[in-house]
C-alpha cells in the first residue's frame, strides 16, 4: 500500500506541521507521497527535500519582516505575502531550498490549489519546485488579500478554499494509508464565514469560486468527518494540536510561533511508535 502525508494549511498555525515533519525526518520516517495545502505545502516541500529545521529557522528569522506577511506588503504590492521576497529571495538566497534533493527524492509532492474559474480543487504533481514555484505560491495565496496566480493556463488561489484536507483526493491518487496533520485541535468545527458577501463582490466574475467560499465551512466539516471515518477504519493516522495555543493566521509574536512548532514536535514524538507501526502495517 502506498503511504502518504496529508498536510492542512492555516497560515502561521501551519508551523505546527513543520514541527511534526521535523520529527519524522529526524527519525527516518518515509512516505511515498506528500500532498499539502497552503502552509502545509510550504512546509511539506522542505520535508521532501530532507531539510530538517528549515521552516522554523526562516520563520523565526524573517517572521517580522514586513515582506514575509503583512498589511504593508498588501498595500504596496497587492499581495499580503511579498512574491519576490518569499518565493525567490528567501528560497534562492536567504535560506536556500535544496531543489536538487527535492528533484531526486522518491517521495512525490502534490500541491493543492483552487481553480478560480471552475470552483474545483487542482492537485498538481511538482517535479522541480524552482521551475514550478508559482503552483506553491498559488496554493498559499489567500483570497481577498492576494492576486490571482495565473500559471499553466489556469487561474489559481488558496487550495484551502476548495479542499482544505485532501485525504479523499489523495486516496484516489493511489495513496491508501495516510498520516493526516491537522492544525486545529480535536473537536474543532468551522462556522459559516461572515465575509462571504465581500467575496461575492470581489470575485463576481467567478461565481463557482464564490460558491466554494460560501460553502467552505460545510465541506471542511464533511472532510473532518471523513478523516475520522478513515482513522477508525485504520486507513489514516491523525495528528492535531493536543492543546490550544492562541495563534493568529498572521501571528507576529515569534514566541507563540515557536510554541506552536514545539507542540508539533511534542505531539509527533509522543506518537512516534504508533506512527511507525501504522506505516508498517500491511
């Protein structure tokens, strides 16, 4: 059975996932494929490249640089995350991403994006992240505060709108046993968005995408139910924050960011024997 990692997004909450992934790397836990959404994809690519500690390192070093994520960046560029800084300067020079290791890895890497025109999720297999960096950027481009990313003949934005937890999609791609890393504590349920009216105005040319935003809470909760069903069936191993840490999507307190990362490490270490046993099961 092909094994996989399914990584939810969540902005700065996603640093929890980075903590989990670093523990897996340190203990030589390997899978056949990784599928990430938004922040999950951002941290998942470093896992595929085998770069332990990279995510937390650059988050702590550059987390308060306005180009990393800020309203100033949005006012100046139209993107809350500065494209040049985060997707070129940082991975190419400031904290280099090992693209050669990524290309040589036996672990397949998929990025989840939302197609603005169709209102459906796209699951894109990436082979060369330097050449295909715009897919990663699209997956993490939040609606309302990011420009639509046009790549591969498609108009794309945040993968979390159309498929926040792509477990079912990954199973359809052939990955039958999956570790699912969530960034909300157990018991969380998403509520309807109060900003759906604004999305309807901003994306009025894309009614299917507007419908996806409006119905996101319902689909998200359905996906949580499916994750639990697969967990009970022994087809998924689920990791999520074991306690509540108040962290915002754009958290600027680096101590809080580090706490969330440490919690990911703590939870992964506590469950490491079960994770290893789960992956070995036929």
